[in-house]
C-alpha cells in the first residue's frame, strides 16, 4: 500500500485526536501524548492550529485548551515499536 506524507499526517493526527477524546471521556486530568511525527507536533505548537485546514488539528487544539494537563513528547520513529509494527502490518 502506497501512502504519501499527507496521508500519514492525517492518520497520525486522527490517532492523536481519538486518544484525546477517549482520555477526556474517561475523565483523565493528566495525559501524556507520544508522537513520532515532528510535522504534527510543530503544527500544534506554532499557534496556527486553531485555523488549520486540517479538521483534526483544529479539534486537537480544542482538546488541548480544555481544563487538563497534556504533556506532549516527541519520540523517534524507530523507538515507536507499536506504530512501526502496525505500519508494517498494513503494508
């Protein structure tokens, strides 16, 4: 399966959004999000997420603005064993 960078960006932003939605629904007050997509992290940190063309990025921004603590960490793609394994299973 061929996947371009835009597809990966949307897939990863959707995964982050779904994780935040689940954590909020479970009433967690502190969440740690590990991301291996530097472009996704930059879009959320540069202050332009609220007006992004990507719906998931705008929604992630809204969840980050809620009354809870979210700690975001960048991890190297090679160290992200779960995502690496799932990506290989899809291909």
